[in-house]
């Protein structure tokens, strides 16, 4: 298992975990807090395939995905994990992931 910081404030694409050759990134747990109201969606690759629907997070609101050994979602092989924000709002937190074939 590996860990990554969630820190993004750009409307649109925010890379959370860089791509790994031949591996998928499987998210096992996650938490985030939004400084203002914003929508969040996780994607396989920047501007890529949606891994979740668009989720609305209120100002100072949070999103928590507790540990799930099967994983909540995963990227395509050799694709980065992207967080797409619906506005220029600071979103911070952390996630636990694993690289899988």
C-alpha cells in the first residue's frame, strides 16, 4: 500500500498519483475537505474516463471513503489518477492506494 496527499485548487484537472508503467492505481481509502463549495470527480488520466460521478462537496464539507480492501475505483493501466474540480477551490486530504497489474 502507498499513500498520497490530496491537494488541488485548479478548476479542472489535478493530478493525485502519477502514472506507473503497466500498473493500475486502485484507491483503497480516501478523505478530503473542500474550502468552498465545489464538485469533485475522479478520473483515469487527465480529462479521461470518469471513475466516479460528479459529487458536490459543500464549503468546509468533507468526503470520506473508508478502507475497502477490494478498492473503490481504479485507473486504466499506465494512467494517472486525476481529481477534476468544478471550480478553483482548495481541496485537501489524503488517500491510500495500491499499484495492481
